[in-house]
C-alpha cells in the first residue's frame, strides 16, 4: 500500500487498528522464525549482484529493518502532530 499508488488510492484504505496490529504481529513472528534458520554463511550469501558491491542477505535484512524503523519514526512524527493540534 502506498508504493506506486496515488494519494487518492491510499486515502481509500480504511484498515482497523486491530487488523494492522495483528498483521504486524504475524510479520514479526514470521521474520523471527526465518532469522532463526539462518547461518553466518546464509547471511554472507549474495542475493543481488546488480549492485557494486553485490548485496548480501545480511545487508538486505539490515536495510529492511532500517526501512521499517524509518516508517515507524514517520508514524510517530505524524502522531505527535495530531496530538499537538
């Protein structure tokens, strides 16, 4: 939702908080289960050689987590704006 969608399309989404929180919990459980299966060699494996240097699984996972934290920060910022108004 949001990537490649227009602002009008995004505005049409009405997801209840309990559904979003349930989804977030399920994603966290799945991610933890996946991470528990990885070895050091798995983390060092190249998953995208279109870049220089090629991207390893470990680097890609770090970028996914960093992206999630950035979005959490954006949400917290917006929440702060709402609380001040």
